[in-house]
C-alpha cells in the first residue's frame, strides 16, 4: 500500500485489543477502517514477535509499519517508504530498523543477570513444545511461535519472591537492560526503547511527507503509558471511572481518558484524532 498523505500518525498499543487467540475487541476493526478512510497511518506497537503478528496483520489488513518485541525494532512492509532508512536488516518478509541489540545478546544477558543475582529464571526457548503449551496456555502452533525472537528473550522466574523480582529488575536497570512483563511471562532486551522506535519512524514520515509528523498514542492503560511518553498526545482506554484524575506524563499534556469497553469510545477516539481535539 502506498504511503498515505496525512501528517498524523497513530501509534497503537494493540496487544490488549487483539488477543493472540480470538477476535479483536469490538469496535477496534471499525476504528482501523476509520483511520484508513481518513488517510491516517496506524503503527501497531506490540510485545509480540513478527511471527505472532503475522496472523492479525493478514486478518485485519494491516499495511503500515509495526513495532515489535517491546520497542526492540521497527518493521517496515516492502515498498512502504520510498526513501530507505540508513540502518536496516532483513528479517523474514520485512525490512527492520533495529533498536535493541539482536539475539543472542538478550539470552546471554539474561543468563549473566540470573547468575549475578542468584535468582533462577527459565528461558522459554529451553522448553519442549508440551512445556510451552502448559506455561503459555496457548495451542501448540501459537505456543511454539512465542520463543522465536529477533531481539528480546522471554522467560519466567522459578520460585522467586516479589523482593527477588524487584532485585532482578533493579540490577537490569543498572546494566541498561529492559525487563518488562509480557502477560504471565517476562521479557529482557538489550537497549530496547519505544522512544527510539517512534523517533525512527517519525524521521521517515517527516521525510516522506515533507512535514512535521503529529504523533498520537492509543491503547489500554496497562500498555500505553510508556509509549505515551514518546508521542505528542495520548488516548488511554481505561477500565477506571472517567471522573478519576488522569495519569500524568512528564513534559506532555494529560492524556484523554475513554472507557475501554464502551462502543462509542472508538468513535470518540477517531474524532479526536482526526480533529486533533484532545
């Protein structure tokens, strides 16, 4: 699909909106169609890998770039941008702008961190197909796609207390490693950054459209907060009461809050994005 003409770009944290196994959240496909009709690109942002995203990309007809593995890399469809980025690698059918350090850096960092802290971890890629199904709760095909990572390493803690996990995360921060929850699992990446991914794409959109790109983040309250720090405006789909005080962003306007499961939230979000009324 040719690059669209709008200088607004939506960055959508989509994991809570499109489950690995099941149908998208009601209203979300219509929201995507509304963005397409308004010529507004929608960049998906996910903790999943490119193999896991292949099915929803095909099902929902997603033709824009996406950010995978928790800010590890930007994946570009073939021919999406006329001007090529300076630094890319070929991964499957995508051109990728790497932000995190490629594997096996994350696997080696995880092993070293576990040894240094004395906290036991289990890497998903070390499990058998049956063990993968048991620990992920997914059917075999989806479970086997989980460990096939380009950048980050999925794992779980073996008998660790909350204090142990906090110690592990603090050691990771000190070593500039990114440790994030990934559902019931954990992810470790070397130099992953949502902000850097957004910035790489913004530069490409700026060059392609000869205009400043206006960025909007949208997603559930559990997923969009870090992404929102990298965008100019944020829409948070929340289960909290609408009268509660919105979360704060450093050096950013307060986000717009909308109920996650209200059908008209998607129409409201689309209108806000199209009119830049936040």
